[in-house]
């Protein structure tokens, strides 16, 4: 079984692409969703986060996302330290999940494959891109945030141009029909390669 990474910057439409692959019967692991679960359910992860960010990182037993976001997006070293706690736990969880799947290939959806230098974990990497203004518009509609906060988050991610050089496949997520057709094409290629 091949392991495929699906990545792209915030607002690029990774989740849309991931759902389309899932609709084709491909097992898809959403790293963000699973990371949030692990931050709630793993006693070890929870303890390390509290040690790093303080007891305020959890409010009534739940992750205090607003507090954490304020802390880590204003200090890059804190974000790196938080990632060093969460990402290894997610990696272990993903590998355990992948072993249970029965498919020619599985997909791990992850926004920061390259930023974490994890590209060698994958047999193939698919990059999802979209024009900057389209991405910003999507995030403004989806999240309760500001343009400035979005741009600040984008600054923590590599540019699409840099990621493209290290990716095996690229999906431009501007037109839903074209996206679906390209995903089918990549799906058949990956099945042949697996």
C-alpha cells in the first residue's frame, strides 16, 4: 500500500479535494481533525501542552483554541514547540490507522508536510493550490477572522511555488468540475502505481 500526502496552504481547498478522493473509495486521514482529537484524548499530549503553554491552554477540560492561537501565532518558537508535541503523536496514530486500511493507497491530509520536513514519509505528494484572493475569500467566509490574521497564518506556511517543486501532483482548486476530473485522473494513476 502506498502512502500519499495531500497538502496545500490554508484556504486552498484540501478538504474539498480529500472528500473527492474519499468519494472514490480512498481512505483519507485528516491530520487536523485527528490532531484536535489527540489534544483532547491523549493524556501525554495534554500534559505536554499544559507544560508548554500553561493551564489556560485548556478551559473546562477542552482545548482553549483562541488562547493557544494567540500564543503560538505571535511567537514562532512556541508554534514549533507545540508542533513538536502534536505532530509525532499524529504520525504514530496515522501509521496505526493506515495499517488497518485495505486499499491500494491511503491519503494523509496535512497542511504542513514540507514545513515539517515530512515529505520523505510519503510515496507521493499531491499539492492543492488556489489563487491568493480566492483562498482569503474562502477563509473569511468560513472562519470568524480578519484578512490580517489570515495573512499572518499564511506567513507561517511555505509558498505554493516552493511546495510545487517537491510535489508529484498538483491540483488547482478554482473550478469544481475541473478539480473533480483531475482527481479522477490522479486516482487512476495512483492505483496503477500501487
